[in-house]
C-alpha cells in the first residue's frame, strides 16, 4: 500500500483553499486574500512589451539584475535595510521565499516560533523543514500583536528562528516599533534568525511599518508584489538576508524552480520603478471597505476594533464553526479561525479584498443569520 513521506503526512491542505473550492458559483467569496483590482495598466503594458520583444527565456537564478537593483534601492530607501543585489533572490511569490528560507536554515528538531493565530503556511512550511513548531499565543485584548515579552518566554536553547508577520494575516495587526526592535535585540543576543513576512507592508491605515532587518543582520526579509500591486497571478516575490545564508537559499531555489518567470520579473520591475499612485488608490479603497465591514459587524453585535493593516478582519464569536457554516449556506464564504491556530478558535476571518458592492451584499446576508 502507498505510504507518503512522513513530512507530508504531518500537514494538511489549506483551510482557505478548501473553502475556495467549496464556493458555489453565485456565492460571495470572502475567503481569499486576493485584491479584486486589475493589475495596474502600466504594469500590464510593460509585460506586453516584454512579450513582444521575446523576453521569454530563462533568467539568472537570482533574477534579472535590474530588478534586484531596484529591490535593493527600495529596501534602502523605505526599510533602512542595506541589501546588495547579490544578496537578493527573486522568488515565485513570497510563499517560495518562506519555503527556501526555512529549508536553508532549519535542521531536524530546531524550534521555530510562529504567531498563533498566524498565516496558515507557517506551520506546514516549518514541518516540511522538519523543524518543531512553538506557538507564540496572541490575544485580542492586545490586538493580536506579538511583543518581545511574548517571544522571550518561548525561547529555549533549541530556538533557531522566529517568524514575524506585520501587518498580519489573519488579524490585520501592525507591530509597534518598540516590539520589532525588542525582538530584534533578542535575536542578536541569542543568535536567532528573524524571518520577517512583510507582504502587506504598504497596506497600513494607522501606524507605520518597521522592518526588523533595520535593527539586526539576523533577519530574513520576505516581500512581494501580489498584495500591494494586485499581482497575485504573477507569482513574484523576493527574499534577502546575509550573504552566506542567501547562498544556501539559492541552492534550494535553484533546484526547485530555477528562476522566477521572466515576464513576472518585468512586471515586478515596472511596479517598483513606475507610478505609485495606484498603491495609494487601492489602499484608500481597502480602508473604505474595512470601515464598512467593521461598522456592519458591530451593528450585528459582533464586536471588533478596526484593524490597522492588511485587508482582513478577525472577529471573535463563541459559535464560530456554526456561524461559518451558516454563512456558507447563505452564500457567503468565510474562514473559521481555528485554521490559523489554537488561539484562532471562536473567531472567523473575512477578507475585504472583494468589491465594496459585494461586501455590502455579504454583510446583508451575514446579518440574516440567527446566531
């Protein structure tokens, strides 16, 4: 009888994708973190030109130099991170960046601290690297933010890495500068790596983004273009760290994907070097949608504060499983919070990346549920 590898048996398929696959044609899908906007026109036009020019061949494993130089400038100007283009790898989305980081860093039995609730890829990616998951419990009374104290009490002699995500999926929490800096100091003192998932960096409504790579060389900075520029289908991201670790990540990347799509790299280059007004416009619309969803939920009696970033709300409700099931019956697909960790139980996640009109309709349907 067929027996899969133990590392695969220990993980489950994504709860978000399960909900997506269950979606009926006429249902309103609020399960995926995918902006409903079209990729901005100037980015699409750059791809068309590259296609017409025949830019359809392999690139350098690390990615085209022009893009890595643009990323290097972006990191220096916006994040206060000095990253040589040779220490940057262009990846197939931020997801691959996370995977190769862990594969290059983690040995069997190494402990990795992850936020709970947190993005549901963290747990399986650590397990695929044969690491040991240590949850850092985050709570609603602290707006689900990770603090230096949260982290310090979980560290042991086996701790190898800490995954940070700000703004956060599924909660929308934005970490404060003092917490980022405090955790970076812990990483320095204990020789631990920080894996910083910054994919929602530009989607902040209240507060400011702070990168741990500004405060420690023991940082792996992961980012991408999917959320900020509505480029989910392009599957393009990047990762940077100290040179010796980047070379190890390159090995995994090289034998896994060889290189990111040539045309997607052109799209990423244009997104960084072209007009940025599209980012402001999309963020403004996300804020309008956030305010709608938060207002309507509170009016239903589901109390929630407006999250400071990303495009998710993560309300608490006692009977979350029943509520999610009833929502689906009413034609609205949302995700049960338990898929994001034990501390996500009795919560559910709504992605307000859908259109304002669909969100109005979805809130009407949720309001009709007897709970």
